């Protein structure tokens, strides 16, 4: 009863125009006095926001005219006012990401109310950065900041997006200027000092160290980014004893801290070849493993099968693995697939015209397991043309993808199938991965991330390929375009992310992110990738605004947009 009265009073205060600072302080005080949970308001607000946004999007699901599209907006503006409508749109619209939501965002760009235009520019900046269109993110964030007041709600968000875009585009001097603006807005936030240190890591290590000392990284008291930068610096300088001391101190201060455990493992492995701490580090990510030597190939992951153990009569899953000159890696990758707790699978390996012994090793494996099928390309054309060939020659209604230098945890398919079975509207499931170097050190990205979403190890329903086509047939980097195409075609609920590490990636010098035209240096992106991300994002936007289907057949000559020559098969 109290919660209903509180929420009614909250709505009344908003409608009669109580100043926002008074409104928020009073609400916080009343929740404490009445013993109400803070999540009550968040949950109810999320539900209410969802209903409002859904109503705003209705005309964009239909062939509605401009007046019909405008009508729900005017109603919301009348009830909430411009500033509160801005906040609602920014916090809620992308939870509805779809063709309708993207069309709606561009519709807002042309509205007379400044709050609506600002919401659109900020939302499009955030979305562009998420889908790696950093030129688009830069453009929309700058437009927003040109219009916004110094104290506007979204200014810090826009600055964060703009700083990220400038850094990824290699404009480090401009990124540093933005970082200083962020620090002025929040002078006590040491994260901005750590981010500035990250920007200076290559060009000015002395200043980087000064900033990290201000964050107290040498005392393991910085935020995750600062601690990561300082520990990485120690390992690069081969100061293994100091790195071990600091990692142990971090583990003591924050028991179970992944950063502390990972850097302790890396320090011991780098100094002595001692891999005894690696299983403890992997425990942070729910992985039970053993390792007998400082080598990726010595890693063994324990089985964690659950309800689907040894299932043989479930749906056939077609696993597609592409291989090119991976004689050192392919047997381990294949073994991790064939030893899955879910047994009803076929493995289709597409050899992309290897010139080493990859094909011979695959044929030898095939003699031992009749679930393996091999397709040999007569010409090397790249991993995505090879994936498409494997998908087209598969028989299952569900297609799983794996790279030849990765290994799966034994319950990888099981977990993906469990999630897929919960909702017939799911079209694809994704999961997390971490990466391990050949010498058994765990990779930590410059932003402190150890675990990330694995873009290429997915489970996809066959009907997706029938509706929107196949992977873009470029040499590298097509996974995100395909996932974005799925979301825009089916809606965001069609994609489910499993927040578990189910893939271990092998980090080596021949990978597509470590070599060639798509090489990523530190955390700056190659110009070729930047051009590609911009091209497919622009194509998808144009198709959405024209209300046309998003289809890419995967045939190079039929690609609906231009890509850099370096990416052609």
C-alpha cells in the first residue's frame, strides 16, 4: 500500500512542476523513512518508460504519416515536459532497438523542440559507438555538445562517447582535450586521470606514471583501469617481483578480484614459467581447469555438463569451423567441439586452401569420428566466404560457429541450447570469451577488460539466413554487421547474451586482429576497419529509412555497399 501511495505522490509532484533537485532529494528521503527499496522506483520507472516508448514507436511500425508520428510525442511532451522527455528517451529507447527505434531517432532529429533533437543526437552517438561507427559517433556527439548547455544531463555521456571516438580514430590530442573537460565537470573522479594515463601510455610514459601515482595505482588503490595500466607497465618492464607484490596486495584488498588474480598468474608465468596460479584466475570466470606447462596447448578444461549431458536425440546442431594454415591449432579446436556434452552435432570444417598440413590433420580426425565433414576451397577467399559455404552445406536447423584458433568449454553448446530453448523468438545466442597467449598469459585489454562478448562464437537459427542472407564476404570484421542486421530485422529481443565464458581464444601473431590490414594497435583501430564499419552502418541506416529489407547474399559481386579493397576476398 505504501509503495502505491509513494508512486502516486511521485507522479503528482512531477506533474505540478516540483524542481528536479527537490523532487529527487525528497524522494530519496521518503524512501528511507518509509522503508521502501530504491529498486522499487527503478523497476516501476522502467516499466512505465517501456509503455511510453512502445506507444511512441507504434506509428513507426506502420505506414504512418508525419502527423500520426508526431501525435504521441506531443502527448508525452504535454505530460512530462521537454527535459523529462529527454531523460526518458535517453535512458530507454535503445532497450527497444529495432528498425522502428532507429527510424524514430532520425525522426527526432528534425523536430522543433531542442530537447528532442538533443535526445536524438545523443542516442545516435551512443548507438554509433556501440556498433563501431566511430566517425558517426564523433559527428553526433559534437552536434549534441554544440547545442547542449554546460550543465545538461547528457553532457558527460556525450563527452565520454566523443573521447572514445577520438581515441579510436587516432585523434589522441583531441581526446586529451575532451578528457580535461570531463575532469572539470567531475574534479574528484580519478577515473578521468586513469583514462588520461591510458591515452599517454605510448607517447609519454613519464606523465602516465605521474597520473597513475595520483590515482594511487602503486598502492593498488586505483580503480580497475588504473590498476590494470600500472600492472601492465610493470610486466612490460619485466619488473615481475613488483608486479607479483602489487597483484597479491590487490587480491588481499579485494578478495577474488579478477584483475589481481590474472596479473598474479601472468607475473609468475612470465618470470618463472610457473602456471600454478592460472587455474585460480580462471575460477573468477567460472572455469575449472588444469594446466601442466606454460603453453596454451597444455590447458585442459573440466567438463561442467548439466541437464543435457550425453543427449543424442535433441535437435541437430551444425558446427561450422573455418581453417587456413592452422596445423598447430586445429586439432585442439576440433577436439573441444567433438567432446561437447551435447552430442547431436555435425562438424563441418571448411579448409580455405591451406598450404600446410591442416587438411591432412583434418582428414585423419575424420577417420575417427563420422560426425566430421570436410569442404576444401580451391581458392583462399577468407573466413566469411568459408563460413557461408559451411552454412549452406549444413543440415541442422541450428548453426554454431567456431574459429580454428579457439577452444570451447565442454558445456558451450549445452548452455547455448538451454537459452535458445527458453524462447522460440530467439534467433541468436552469444556468450563471453577470454584470450590466452601461446605462452599461457591471459590477455588484458588496455581498458582493463579480461572477459568480453565473443562476436564470432554464436548459435543461430537457420531461418535467419533464409530471411536476411549470409555473412558479408569480407576478409575480417563481419560479425557485428551480421548481428546488427539480425537486431534490425527481428528486434533486440531476438538476441540473447549468455554472460558466461564459454570460449577461450588463442592470442597469436597470425590472428586477424594482430596482423594484416585489420591489425589493432593498442586500442586504436585500423583505418580499413573504420571505413568498413562506417560503410555498413550507413547502408543499414538507408535501408531502414527507406523501409527496405536488409539482405546481404554473401556473394562478393552482390554486396550492397563499397568496402576497402584490402577487405575483398
